[in-house]
C-alpha cells in the first residue's frame, strides 16, 4: 500500500488525502455491512451460499 502511495501520490499532501479517503471508504463499508447485519440478519435462517452452475 505504501509503495502505491509513493508511486502515484508524489507529495505528502496527496498521500495524506489518499489515506484519508481510504479510511473513509473503509468506515463506510463497515457502516454498510453493520446496517445489513442489524436490519436484515435472521439467526434462524441458514447462511447464504453461492452455488455456481457446473
């Protein structure tokens, strides 16, 4: 990750902004899955399993 930041974000300011954006993206992802878990999860249902056609 740090190598990517150094390669594409050539200033400390850009690196800081990129890290802040990544932190925000991760936080939003956690909020999204917490909302799904809190509003739609039912312990009595079996886990959803993806089955690919053979």
